[in-house]
């Protein structure tokens, strides 16, 4: 493998990614706005105290689970232990890749399960989870199954390429991984979402007619609005867009449809129409595919360093015993990149908020809805900078309310 070629390709990908981020991310969503965030204006001290107590209880097990997961993945990757497990599960390399990935994913999930159960207990204590332990465990198993199947397919393709083209595999693997990211995002709503929830069309009636009219006025072709049976798992309120092209769908939680006023549902769907209109899922997927291709180049460079391979107990990059190392490096990389991906996500969310205001022009409902969502979901109203950087995919509710007030001021 030509390290210089890998490094040059990586540099080109990073430049393309940098330009794409600079040009396509809505860094300014509301020109002329200078939002003033003021938690105390909209939330009482008792409401803040309840949310703070909830996060004090739920964060320690969640952080511990994250750290423990990484430590175990590191142990499996940087000692011969993980490689031995891969070698134990089968004889041929294909079997070792498939079953080895399943075994390692399962081990990673099992060691963190008690801590995740502790998080679930906190969610129940605060009335956020409606699950039984049975359905919680089934969800966890389905999660492992989905993760290990998707990872195994990518790893199988990558190791096959290493064996087929020992010198240029990294270039093909970068292309194939980017392709898998695109395909994965496209088929996700059809293949993965139905494993966890059932979806039904929003029933015919005034609300449905109003929502589809609003979408038509907005110039976003929407055939249907789907309702997910989220209430069998949670009391939290949410809506989202997933897929792109022919698999794009707007989904609203049944918890939201049951409790929200028609104005509130319209406002939330208008936010999702903003995502659909700007092709945010496709945009995020293309950025993700570029990032994944760059990630493969980084991995190729790291794996060309023989001492690292030796540590993992692998003889070459094509040796299935390299898998624990790949999983660990991917996990570390994903965590390190979280502040960047969340930063981009928050800008895109803010643009969808502005879109919902442009369409509905309903600032009072926006503010009331943000308050209700924050209180019901026990959102962190003023996260510490580290939690904000690593875990906040959306602006905080006080930030969203402040932006809405600026929208009102600029559109007076
Ligand atoms: Zn959104």
C-alpha cells in the first residue's frame, strides 16, 4: 500500500469536506438576529430544579456506560484477547468476520447493559419510559442485531477488498463505505424503523387536510404524514424526517398527536417540512459519506503501522483478527467527531425552526410548544459546555425560544 497516495486522498477528502461544510451548512439562519437566551424568563426555578435533578441521576450511568464500552473495546483491540475471540468463533475468514463481529458487538452490549438498565430506571422514576423490562430487553437485542448485521456487512466487504487488492484496497473500501452510508440512510426507514415501531397514516380529518395543505403551500410534496406508536416506549414528544428520495417520510410520535393542539402539530410538522424542503437528510448523508471515506483513509494509515497490528494479534490487515481494532478505532473516531457533527446538526435544526416560523408565523404557539416539549421531555435547559458539545443535536429550548423572539422582532 502506498501511504503517500492514502495521505494525499485523505487531504483531498478533508478539503472537499471542509468546503462542503463552509458552503452548505447554514451558519447564519436569521440575518440580523442577536438572540438573548434567558432560561428564567420562561421556566420557573422549580421546573429547572426538576430537570437538573433528572440529569444528575441519569448522566452518571450514561457516561459510565460510554466509558466502560470504550475501555472494553480498547482491551479487546489492544491486547490479543479480541483477536482470539474472532479466531475462536469459526474457521474460514468469512465466518470469522460475520460471527466475530456479532460476538464482539454482543460483548460490548452485555458489559454496559447493567448501567443502561440503571439509566432506564431513572427514566421510569421520572415517568419518561413506559416500557416493561421484557420490551426493553427485546429492544436491546434488536439494537445489537441491527448494529452487528450492518457492521458485519461493511467489514466483510472491506476485508474482501483487502484480499482482492492488497495495494489499492483502501481506495475501494473508501468508495464502498461511502456507498453503504448512502444506501443505509435510504433504506433505514423501510428496514430498521419498522423493527422498533409500527407506523400508521395520520387519520383523515381536519388536521390531516390542514397539514397536507400546508405542505402543498410550502412547495414540499408530501403524500402522507405517519404516526409512530412511540407511546409503547416513552412519554416524550417528538417528530422527525428520515430517508430521502422515494423513502422520505415525515413521522410524528403518537404521544404528540394525542396531547398537542392542532396549531402545535402544524408548527412541528412545519419544522419537519423545513428539513424536507432543504433535503437535510440527503445533505447529512452526503457529508456522512464523505466523512466515512476519509475515516477509511485514516484507518488505512493507522493499520499500515505494524506495531499496532501486532498489538491486536493480527498478522495483516486482511486477517479477521484486525476487527476488534477496527471497531475500537471507529468508536473513538465517532466520539471525537461528535462535537463537530452536533454543531452542524444544531445549525440545521435552527434553520428548520426559522422555516416553521416563516410558514406558520405563529410565535406564541412556537414558544408555548417549546416550553411544553422541554418540560415533558425533561430537556437540559442549560447544559454544561461539554455535554452540549458532545450530546446536543438540537439547540436548547431557551435558545430556540430566543431565536423565535428575534424572528418576531425582525418580522414586526
Ligand atoms: Zn429537526
